[in-house]
C-alpha cells in the first residue's frame, strides 16, 4: 500500500503523520511509545493495510517532525495531553469514529481516549501497559520499583541535566534492558533515535515522568477539565484488547493481570511468550494477528 506523509494543524501542534492502506478502509490510529518513534509500527501497519484497514501513524508530541506552534505552550507530557492530540488529529482528518492501537505511552493514551471520549472509538488495543483506574500513579512494590529506576532518576533534582546531556544514550539503556537481547540492530536504533533530535523530546520526556511523582511539574491548564474527569473514571466502556510481553523487563507481566472488572464492554488479555517491552517490534506478526482479530470482531 502506498504511504502518504501528511501534516495536521491543531490549536497547538503541527502533527506529522503517515497515512497508509486503503483510503476508504476502517481507520486505525497507531500511537507509539517511549523511547520510540512512529516507525515502530511499520511491520504491524503493513499487515493491517493488507487486511483492509487504513492506518494513521502520528509522531507523538516531542517526537520526529511533530512540532509545537508556540514556544510558550507548556510541554505537557501527560497521557491526557496525548489523548487530546489524537482526538485533534482525528478531527483534522474528519474521522468521527476510529480504532486506536497504542504501545507504552500510546497505550496510556488509548486507555485515556476510551475513558474520556468513548463516543469516538469503536475499540482499543493497548500494548505493554496496564489500565490505571482514575488515571492514578500508585507507588509500586519493591520489585517493580527496581525496574522504574529511570523514572526515579529523572525525578531527582539533577536528573534532567543528565538526560539533556545524552538523551540518546539514556534512551539506548531502555532498549538494551527492557527486553531479552537480540531484538534490534544498530541501524534501527540509529534511525529511530533521529526522532529524539526534536528539541521538545527531552522536555516532553521529563514532564511525562516527573509529573507522576513530583508536585512541581507544570501542567497545561487547557487540560484541567479532562484531568478532573479522568480522576473519576474507574471503568472503560469500550471493547479492549491488552497485549502483554511475557518477558517484559520494564513492566512486570503481573501488573496487567486481573483487570477484567474495569472493562464493561469486553476485555481480553493475551501474553506473547518471549516478547519483552516492545512487542510491535519483537513479535509484529503475533501483534498484528491479535489486533486484526480484535478489530474485525468490533
């Protein structure tokens, strides 16, 4: 399928995106994770296109060619901001309803879209992250806390300066340690890391993580009403597929177990044995098979 590169203007962003597959196919927005880029979806998107789906793959705020229109806009890296960006992109493309498939940060955005804008989505698929009732970040147990070292590091007073000095080196540590070895080559990391050259990649990264654990991080006030609403929502009313890597070395597989009670419109969790934190890259065919079945069902 031909790939079409586009830009969509919202109130605050110029969102760069890739549009592929049949133009009249059911639209699926693919949201990438951190530290990653839109190119992570290429193998899965190709399978979806072959199955008749249209895929729209944006660079998230702070990534690739997606840019802020004003230097004065708060670089808010929250899941609420990412969810609103996806809604704004859909509006710009004239999509009244669509599907969302998200990985990592994109998974959080997918859950948030389903919680805040259920009328806009037919179904969602979330990869590598569990749903967070009320959008609450809860201090994990010691085992999971060890895996979140990078979040604690960024939350230190001196952490941001260290990340600014070597953002690609910081990202590379996550690639090296979040999955069993051998799943990527040097060229692929280098091509992906070009997206981290965006001048807002570090500010968005730091805000996205520090705001979870510190009270002095800025939030964009334009999202205040959405934050307040999200804090009241414990149940998602949109059919949901959750894909978990069985060998995820960042988010323990146990963290996504037993969540069925938070989904009123159907929930299915599958585990891909041997896959780590990046299933769309490590096991693209298994991810595509599960997503296609889920989308066709709903």
